[in-house]
C-alpha cells in the first residue's frame, strides 16, 4: 500500500527495487522483498501511466503530456520531455514508453502519435501519426520498434528514422493493449480476450490463445512461461504457445 489512487505502471529498476506509477501523480520506489516503500518522486501534474528504465534513469510518462527523467542514484528529476506546447490536450497524454538502441526513447500518446527522442539532447527527432486511437503499448526487440493501438493493429518501425516497415493486425478485433516478445515471436493481448502469437518475419498471426473472459491488459514472461493478466480478474500461465493453460491460483 502507498498510492492514493489507481496504479497504472510498474518497472524493475534493479535486482531489489521496483517502481510504480499511479493516478495520484506520483512515482514510488519499493523494496518488494520487504514490502517497503523507499521513496516517492513528485513532479508530474497528471497520472503516471508508463514507466521504463535506461542507464541509471527511470523514465515516467504522464497524462500531463510529459516524460520525466529521474536519476535513480540521486532521486531527482534531471530532465523533462514535453510532447506538445499545447496545454491541457488529452491527445498528448503519454500511455507507453520503450527505449531503443542508440539511446532513443519512443513515447506513445492518447491521440495516436508516436514520438522518437534523443535522450542525450532531450530533443524530439521524429513524430508520426502511428495509430487511429491510443498507442497502448511499445516494445523494442531485435532492432525493431513495435507499437500496438486502439485500432487493433501492430505496427513495426525503424527506430532510427521513424519509418513504418510493416503492419500486423487484420485478424484482431478491437484495441490491442499489450505486447511481449520471445524467441523471434511477438505476442499481443487485446479487447477481444485473446492472446495472439505473431511471426513478424512472415508478417502473420500463427496462433490464438483463448481462455480469458475479459480484455487481456498485460503480458510477461517468467521461467519460459507466458503470463497474461486480464480484466476478468485472473492471471493465466501458458506452458506452451499452442493454447494449453497451466492451472493457477486465481
């Protein structure tokens, strides 16, 4: 316990420290093994909805249209990336973050924009209209930047110049909320209650994992197993990617 409102985002800072971002506009640092709060980072004027780490920095994206850079060693804010000069425009609220090679940060916004940032100069190098709706998730893997949006599509990007290199998602129905990657395969979870497995080299969906009774909002891997979390109140553990779900404790 510690946040005063909904917790939107989590990120692992190091072996012993976890960061969380919430609707109370705060970022909190924790020692999970001790269930203890370490510190609270304040400065955002809106809900903190996305977190990422990079080279000793914690990056936080917020509904206040900004991404803040926090020095994990010192605990202070060392920079702010503003998505737009327009004030109080929801479409510039930050919903997703991912760090690509070359110290490039990608941020995804409520209005569908994808922005690439040079973290050394704290400067936006490219902005594109990526999705027709919220950019819910970003993932960088094997030199590719992947984005998932409210339009049910996954788009692949060149993180160097921001060019779109491909689109997946003709089979998807409704928003795609989360992405994960393993062994050359891409995984997505969405509103249609399915986890989809994609071969993004062949540019097609190769499997659908059914079982949830609500939207799939988060994905992660642990010890070779895929975990999926849903609005149906359950987490499912998948022993393989052929649709077999392992028993869980709810």
